[in-house]
């Protein structure tokens, strides 16, 4: 269980518990759900789900409680955030947009969306408030580890990371559509801007994955033949 406690300067406090292993079909709150969670409301162009079989967007249900809590919070207002996992705690004072982005990213990656939930593996080792560099390092490492297991099982591994680049393009489309959903839901901008920052992060990666990876070389493990002065 991963717990987020966000406290605004006006004294309001919000507490969220996220179970990374929760059932994908479990809705965040009981019916009725707001209009923007309907699956056919600004549905993602790459969504594999059919409106005839699913009433609600699983990603929207995953963040429904967050949107309800922060719908009238301005993104630049500061909050004190405490994140607790089984192994450690993180404390940070930051703007509401950054805090909500971190919480939303965790909920979406471990939730029911068939595209975003592909990131569930690295999300199990959640790093709150991760920047682009940290996110890319973790996602690339997780993807390459998957290719190792594919190769060990006799499959054809994707060492060129073409699949990772494609995944980020799909994530970018999902995040764009979520932003459109939230445009009609939030009274103020903390939620919307949080999703916008997720879109921007996915866009940076998908536009120049190879260039971004070159920046990570200093963080790699050197082999024994490498001259390290």
C-alpha cells in the first residue's frame, strides 16, 4: 500500500491509499459516477475498449476521487506532501500541480486502463515527484529487463526500444484525452495542469527517445574493460 497525505496551507488535508495490486475492475467510488467518466465521453482514439461492453473509462475511475478533492485547487498553491511506502517515507513541499501529478501517475499506472497499466511493473517501485530523467531511466530499465526475460524464454527481444517508443506515443494520446475529460470537470486548474505535465513528459520522451537515452549514459554500470578514472 502506498499512502499520500497532501495538506494545503489553508488547513485542508487529503489522504489517499493506493494499492498497486488492486483489481482493475474496482471503481474508486460508488455509483453514480460523473459524466466525464463515461467511456464514450472524449474517448481516447487508441482505446481498445468498446462502449457497448464498458460503461466507464477505467482511467477516469482511477482518478475520480483525486479530481473530486482537487477540483477547486489552484495549481500554483503550495501543499505539504508526505508519501509512505512499506520501506520509506518521502516529504516534500511543492505546488499542487506537482503533487497531484505524482499521485495521478501512480493511480493511472496501477489501474484499469489497458494502455497505462502496462507501466504497473515499475510503478510497484514508485518514486514520488520523479523528473523526466528519473522516469526515463526507470522505464527504460524496466523495458530492457523485460527484453532480457523475452530473450531467455527464446523470444525475439526488442533491444532497439522500438516498443518503448511506441508505448510512449500511446501514453501521450491517452493523457491528451484525459486532459480533455478534465477540462469539463475541474473548477480550477490543479487537476488539468497535472495531466498536462504528464502529457509533456510523455511528449519529451516520445519525440526524442534516442537523444534522451544518450543523456543517461553517465548513470550506467561500466563493464570491467571500461577505463574509469
